[in-house]
C-alpha cells in the first residue's frame, strides 16, 4: 500500500479534484481515393481525405493545472 493510500485511509489527508489541460499527439491512419500514391500524398498533404481509425496517443504533455485557489 502506498503512503498516500495509507494516509487517505487513516483520514489524515484531505484531497481535492484538480482539472488539467493536456496536449496530446496521435498517430492516426487516414485514407483518400486517388489514382496513384503520388496523388494520394498530395491530397493528404492538402488536408483532404478522412480518418480511417482513431489511432493511438503517442505523446501527452501537461500544459497547465487549473487551481481555483
């Protein structure tokens, strides 16, 4: 049992809920209809196409913690 869990169980630690802003990067699979891979590359680079799968989070960075006090 961690020290934090032990303190919480003993009722000695008062906790608060904090919200945070997280910045993340995802690796996603996109698809586009084209006649060649070169055309597909140009279309995707122009922002055309659609997301095929939601992907995975590959990096997450803490931006800020919101504290009302």
